C-alpha cells in the first residue's frame, strides 16, 4: 500500500543534491551543457546550467515561503487556514468578530496560496481548501476501502484502458515504475471509474491522479482530491463522453484570449491557428504534461483554492509571456515550438504566476460562468451535429456497440 | 533547408488517427527522431511534430498531428484532420478492435475529409507476429476496396516506417501539380496507381522493391 512507509520515496522528500551538478567549475564555464537530474518530485529534468540555477533559487524561495507559513502557524494556530469560509458563516450575535477574522484569514490565505504552499503542507492544505475533506466527511469512513474491495478483479472497458495506460504514465519516474506505485495509481483510477461511470476513465486523468498521489502520499486522499476536482472544482463534463465541458472551456478561452491579448489572437487567427490545438492538453492534464513539476504544483495550489478560472489565467499568461515572439511567427509549427519551449522551461513558478495574476487582469468566476453558459448551446449543437453525421455513417455499416 | 534545383517544395499537413495504444506516437517518433520507447506516454489532445523529407521529385515538409486515441477524443479530431493533405490510419495487428476502429476512421475521412487526401492504412506492431489477430489479407482487402495505401510496419524495429512516409511524400509530390487544372487527371491516375499498388501486394516488400514497382506504376500511368 502507498502509505506512510512509502513517504520516504516520494514527493518533496526526493532531495537530490542539485548543487553537485553545477558546482564543478567546468559546468559554470560551459553554460550550454545539458544536465539531467531529478526534480523535487522525482521527475527527470533535462536542462542547462541556467535552469539548474533557477531551480536552486526556487528551492530557496520555497524554504523562505515555508518560514512565512510556520510564523503564521505560530501566530494564529496550526490550523488557522482550516477556519470556516466566510460564506458558510451564519448571521448572529457574536458572529461579526469571527466573520472579520475569517475574512482577514481568507485574504491572507489567498495571497499566501498564490505565493505557493510549502510542499510539506500541501497535502493538508489542498485537502482542506479544495473541499475534499468536506466531501469525504459526508460518507462513511470505510467508503474508499469498501469501494476498492468491491471493484477488485472487475473488468470493464474503463479498467482495460487504465491497464493500458498505467505503464505509459510518467514512464521512467522512480515511483511509478515500481509495482507499488503502479498498483496505487491503478486503485485510484479504477475506484474513480466506478464512482462515476459517466467519466469512467478518460486519458489525461492518469497524469492528474499520478501527481495527486505524489503530493498527497496516501491513495485515499488522492482519490478524494480527484473526486473534488472532477465534481466541484472543474467545469462539469470535462472528461465525460464527448468531452463537452472541455470544448466549452476551449471556446471561452478563445474569447478571453481575444479580449486579453488581442494582438496575439488576431495574429494567430491570420495563421489559422486554433489555440485549442495546444490548450486542450493544458486543460485536460491541468498543465501536468507541459510545465515542470513544481510549477504545476504552484498552479494547482491556486486552482484548488480559487477554482477553475485559474486555468484561464495560466493559459493566457503563457501566451502573454511569449507575445513578441509569437507575433513574429509565420507558421503554425513555430507557434507550437515557442509555446512548448516556453512551458517546458518555466522552472520559476513566480515568473508564470506573476503574469497570470498581475498582468492578465482580474476575471471573476461569475463572468467566466456567464461565458460558459453563452458557449454551451453552440458546443452542444456542434457535437450533436457531429454525432448525427457519424450515425449516418454507421447506417451503411453493421451496428456496433459503443466501445467505452 | 537546401533543396535541389528544379524540385518542388511542399508543405503538407499530415494527421495520424487510430485507436489508443496502436503506436501512432511511436511511428512518428521513429520517423522524426529515430527513437522508440517501450512505454510511450499516452497522448492527450494531440502532439505536433515536423520533419522534412527530400525525395527526387520534391522536398516535403511534414506538419504532423499525432492525435489521442481514446474514443472520447474523437470529438476533437476534426480540428486536427481539417485541411490535412495526408492521413495515416493506424491499427495494431494484435487487436481486432483497433482494426474496426481504423475502418471507422477511414469512413469518416472519406465522408468529411478532402477528396484528394492521401490515405494510408497502417498495420503496426508486426514485430508481434506471434500475437497477430488481424491477418494481412483482411487489411489488404479493406485497403484495396477503399483505394487506400496499405503498409505493415513496426515502430519498434523501424520496419517500413521510413518507407511509409516516403510513400506519402511521393504521392503528395505527384498529386500537387504546379497549376490547379490538371489536378483531376492526375488524381485519376493516382487512384489507379493505388489500386495497382494494392493488388500487387507489395506492401510487405522491401524498400527497393517498392521503388521499383512504383517506377513501373508510373510508367503504366504514363501510358494510360
């Protein structure tokens, strides 16, 4: 089982000594040399000496940020951020003071979360601020274990697809390459496929669940994080059947890009480059396949606290950061290369998050919800039309049962 | 990239479609980077690659869209195959399901794609011959009936992978006349060529044989 014994093998406790890779003077003189090393979460990173230096700076910042959190804990109590959210407080005498302190805490927390949750606190903070803890508290304590026992040995189209993808999920990662890691990931994905048969298994969730396991360190917690993510944090139907929720998000994103980065949007349109060609993977894997691991975690810190609109902020920031270069492109391939190179090298999460939250301008969740509502009918009509076209194809063919 | 004098420069969008785990990404990586991984990360949405291939007639720059295979990603596919000059539909010879899925892709492309689309049916993973579930004749016959190129490959051993892209490049070079009129005539010739190609059963032949037979086909076409 992926329990406490496994702790030493995963997550932030992978502490490969980064320094040894750049300390020798030969590397400092030859800045172009490529080095391979394991990052904070055990992923192999290939980068140059500059990247290594950036990662060292990031580590130092993480340590400093940790000190801020410890100081707050000392000041406000260990679980200060677990206090009830302002919205959940009822009116009444004596509540005003509590309300004020909750408000103060939530402002502090928002700022702090955007600056990054220390890796050691991540499991606890994520579990609480995302609503996963609340979700779990509504069912019997044995829910997860019962579920896993009940589905053991069952074979469905979803379990077959999961089994197919397990060895292809972050291959080369020291923990997922072990039987133990693979089995834990399998249980989380299979368990969820039975919890929500509309989602079942969708490719992309393997990466999301894998990272959740690395951070949460217990599979039951990872399971609940996956559940709250799909059921509450993200827009509905992102991963179901025809990915309609994902289509909606892509349309909203296109509109936002036109509004927030009009020059880029116009240029890409002239190139006939549809932004969803790159952004689909970002939204379905929540950047886990594009950004370095600590940067992904920092995006998720904010995602779990502020909600799905964060994905738009981050996606817009990636375009914004590359504006000048993107405007020079004349080919689709160049656009993709610029974006890929940029995302793979975003080793300093603050570079990205500063743009995402300070330079994109605010977007309220209400505005985004309105935009989604606006796009839904068009998406549904398009998917429906497509389905009918495919069905008319099948008329000539022998009837087939759906494979998923 | 330098090109030979007198040869055409073609930029062509190519899309790979097929069931999950049939080896689409592996085929592309083998072609583009000469690499192969036993466990290739699953593709989400799609991945993009470029590769330039020089043949006698032209220099072809491929813009390759390698798509996700899971059924539900189907709804994203039009975005990737729209405007494609060539499509590779892949199945895994060890899975009958994947062959059926490939046939559905072919039908969809025939209805919605470009009528001049160069389409290849690829039977991948021939290194797993012992576990074969889809016989060569089945693939060949289906390709023949639908006017597709058929080729059996192994991304793992690299068997026929370069040949696959080479064939596509040749067809693209042939199908792209300098002026749009005449396109039709060329296409008719091309269609006949494909049938001849399929009937001749050279899908399993080595590269030099393929070239030789192709020269013959071209000569035949010239006579028609």
